[in-house]
């Protein structure tokens, strides 16, 4: 299903129904450059109003836009979500890049869930006081969606944090989440990892990731378990 909103915005929606819940996959794009903060506010407000009307909660959210607009986008987004949808802290991932059509924001992707049973639970996951994901728990399974993880440590200067150290810090955060929720690395279904200059240090990144896989037994002897990754 596709919805056409004003200001040139369109929303592509797919719903998957299960016995006790429904999952919504929502992608919102614009047919022209988004430059004004008022349009960005309308973008987020429209998304959260749509979800609120369906009594949906966010499991995973990704915002695509200019790297230089990251902080301003977060301010607008956080104000809108607390006003329109949820009062609790809901983490999101901001993927910084230049929108193909220009402007500040390229689009937003969301995975949401509609609860049909009071036994299904949705909570925010924190690491050292910072929201880094959401957990969706039912009688049948527990699903963890990590979407606020950054390799940058707030207690250190950004220019002194190498990409390699940032990758290791991401693994530390994941390890902390797994332990607290009774999971292991074998429970990882898929990863999305975003970093700059991929061709310059991808070999180094793979070494760090392989070290993590070996530490948690995903690569050992005749056993190899590699989750899908982007």
C-alpha cells in the first residue's frame, strides 16, 4: 500500500499479521529535496500520527540524511515522537550521507508492531544510560532490535576515537545486551553496520568482526555460524 501525503511525501506500507500481533514496515520518501525544518517536522509528525492511529509502537527506526544535520534532525524528531506517539525514549539510527535528490533528509524507515495481546511486551534497552534498542517479547519468542548503537563514546573526544576502536565498542554494547537478556551471539539474525570509507579499512573491520565471532563460538573448528550482514 502506498499513501501520498502533502509536501511531496509518500509512504510505502506493508503489514504482516500474526496470531497476537501485527508488524508494520513503513518507508517514507520525498519526491523533491527537503530543505525546511517545517517540512521535516511535518515528515516526522505524519509518521508518528499514522502509527498512533493504528496503536503501533516502534521497534526499529532509521533516518537517512546529511551528516551535518544529524543533531538538528534528532531535536526535531525527538520533539515530534514525544508529542505524537511515545513519551518514553525511543532510540533510532541516523545514517549520514548526501541525499540523492539533495536536501537535508532523504527518508525514514520504520518497523513497528501492533499488540493484540496484553502478554506481548515492548521495552527500551539501555546501555550506560543511553537508549540503544527495543525488546519485543511474546509467549513464543523474544526479539531484540538494536538501533541506537554508536561506536563513539560520549566521555571521549571524537577526533581521538579510531574506526577500529569504535567497532570494538559496538561489539561491547552488543555483548552487554546479550548477557542481560539471556541470549548468545547465535541469536543474531542480521546486522546492519554503517561506517565511512569502507574500501580504506574494510579488511581491518573484518578482522575485528572475525575476532568477535571466534570469541563467541560462531567460528570454531568445523562450526561456522555467520549472521546475514549489510
